[in-house]
C-alpha cells in the first residue's frame, strides 16, 4: 500500500542530499511532489529523476529568505496540484554554517542575522503559507528539519545551532495552535548524514572518529531521514505531533565518555556489554 498516495507535498531544499532523498521517497510512496530549491537546475534534474522512476513531480525555484519567493512556490503548487497536504521544511543556508559561522564571541553579526532570517524565519513563513491550504483540506502534516546542533553545544556553528533550536520551538507552537484543525507539526533532528557531496570527507580518520560516537555500526544516509519523513507524512503518524524525532544513530543518547569507554575496554580485553574475556 502506498502510504502517501495522491497527497500533495512540497519539499524545500530538495535538489540534492537529504531533501532529494525525501522528495524521491514521498513520490515512490504515491505522493505528488514539488521539488523546491534555490538551485533550480538541480530541482529540475531531481524532478526528472523522480518521473523517470514512475513518480509524479514538478520543479520549483524558491529562496526561503524571500517571502515573495515562498508565496510564489505555494501559488505554483495550488495551480499545479490543487492544494497541499505535506510540507517538508528542509531548506537551510548551510553555506553560512560551513564557512563563516563561529563561536558566539567571534561570529559576524550579519552572518547571525542572515542565518536566522533564512533558516528560522523562512521555516516560519513557509509554515504560515501552508496552514490555510491544509486547513482547507481538513488537515495536513508539516515536517521541519532541525539538527542535533540544536540539542547540544559545540565549539562553533553558534548561529546554526540556535536557529535550529528555534525551529524546534516553532514546531511545538504550530502543533499546539493547529492540532485541533487536523494539522500536525513535527521536526526531525538528523545527526551526521553522509551525502554524495560529503562522503569523501568522512571516508578516513574523521569518519572513524565520528562513528566512534554513534551507537550504530555505520553513519547516516539521506534515506534514513526520508523514511522518517514519509512516516510523519502518512496516516501511520496520525497521533504524532509536536515531537522532535532524532535520526542520528544514537549520537546524543549516551554518556559523553561512551567512545572513550569503548576504547578503554577494548584495550583491556573487554567486550562492551559482556563479561571480561581475558
């Protein structure tokens, strides 16, 4: 059974990486998907891949830092498909966090402002445009992309972490304000998700170090997030709202000395979770 058959879904930031995987899986489960991205050529290419695989998709250009662009995206969706059932707010200005975001003492205020304007304000505005369309159809599902960066501090990426924490709060407010209308709102907090663009970076010692802090035997894949998105978009999650779901391989679920303890026990001839063997 197709879990989101004939549902109309917008996925922002869908030209590549996590967003592309989510758009593809929603389409594979029967959805009619708007592949929205600032990279319009990439969005077109992803929409074409979906259609070649038997799905239904159109491409749309969107800049979530620009309200007029967001309004045009929703107008196109209604014009093409007739309404909206699912919104996956996935787009973010990741180039800011990866290049010039820094510690609070050092971060450029303009970078801080741009991060909040694009990532947090953009998610709010997209939700604002989605709500009346979902209300008209008797309900819907808004799925935001947060991050483990919202839930634990780090040496850098201050603006990114704070904006994602804001998205988690926004998720709960939208859920509380519109739940009685059948509109659910949840967020997914991915951990380390390896994409084609980053796989080279995590192929060596950096990847091994990061993996040592996960409870799983591998790092994350975009499809891991996509499975969660399809679940939250479907009737299987009809009683799930206002939640932050971590898709992170257990990265934030253990004691901070977890990786050190494994190394110490292994060096001492102890299998983790078992009795001493030597």
